[in-house]
């Protein structure tokens, strides 16, 4: 079989013969899939940045930052992510301790007895010891 008279004598490497495998298309598909996966990983890593920063802070601050990040993820409202990032950078002051000290000092000045210490709740899995040891209920 003789080639057509208008055909080139040499074809570039990316032109496949009629019965050959298109290697360049396979490389392009693998590159596209890899790029999409890497872009998704980069996006989610960047998106979780405020949560990872606030993880070492207070529990309340971490929960607020986590909720703001989830809102930003699902609503595509970027101001939530910016607010979460700013909140992760800022350490929240402890307002409760000074207020408790003021309340205790006011009670002392008023002559009231100090409040009873808060008892932790009993463990619900512990068996109730309603009967004395050695006696069996019928």
C-alpha cells in the first residue's frame, strides 16, 4: 500500500496509527484526574486551616470556629471563613473567672455563706448499692 501523495513522510509522535493506542490521551486523563484530586485536597486543607489553628485554644472558641467553617463550606459564603480565621487568631478573654470572684466577694461582704461546691454527677454505669452487702432481696 502506498501512502497518499499529499501525506507527509514523517508524522509527529502524538499522532497514533489507526490501530494503535492513544498514549497521549491516557497521560492527559491521568494528569487531569491527579490535578482534580490535588486541587480538592488543597482546597479542603486550606478550608480547615482555621479549625486546626483554633484547636489549641478554648473549647468554645474551637466550636464556634468549626461551625463558621462548616457554614462557609456549605453556603459558599466566604465571609464566614474569614470570620473563622480571624477568630482563630484571637484568644478569647476569660470573662467568667473575674465575674465569679466579684460574686463571691459580694457574698462575703453581705455576710452570706459561701456556696456549696458542685458535686459531679454519679456515673450512670455504676450499679446502685441499694441493698446492704450480704443481704439478698426477694
